[in-house]
């Protein structure tokens, strides 16, 4: 794995939009059905908006009906970190970028096969790199 990216809140705020900062650096959540990638079907790679690390392939994306981009597996388990999230009176599993610790979303065990997992990810935490023909 490459070296960790560490910056101050001030540095992140200079690089990110207000929504991207609130989601990725303050563990916020965009409203359902408002993110630019919830109904996105292009071929390519979803990468971390903060550091560019590859996170999810278009081929593992599915329509979960939740209003957020959903994937049944990441590009590599090494590219994400999972940790317990007990906020808002619930117990969930938070998903973070392993390179810069950006909050991406949460993972739930109610996704499709072959993994049965649903990585529910905020569009604001992602950039998209279109696949070359």
C-alpha cells in the first residue's frame, strides 16, 4: 500500500467542495437520490475524491433502490478500511478510504450475490474515471 495521505482540515477545505468536505472529513451523508453517481451507468472506475485511490468498479455497481451508489465489492479489500460506527443510536460498519481515511459510507450484509454485501457509498466521496475504449 502507498503512503498515507494526511492533511489538516484547512488543507482539505481548500481542495474539496463544502459537501465533499462534510461527507469525507466529517462523516456526513448526502441526501438520498441527490448524488451525481446514484443513477450513473458509465463504464469506468470510482476513485476517492480526496486522494484518487481506486475504490469500486462500474461492473460491481448495482441499483439498491436506496438512493446512493451501491456496490457488491470494492476493487480490493486493501483499498478500504471498515470500522464500527455506533452513531445515531445504531450499530453499522463504516467504510473509509485506506489511503486518506476519507469517510465513504457504510457496508451492509443485504447485497446481491456473489458477496451478499452492499457498500452504500456517498457520491460526494467519489470521482469517476471513464474507461477508455
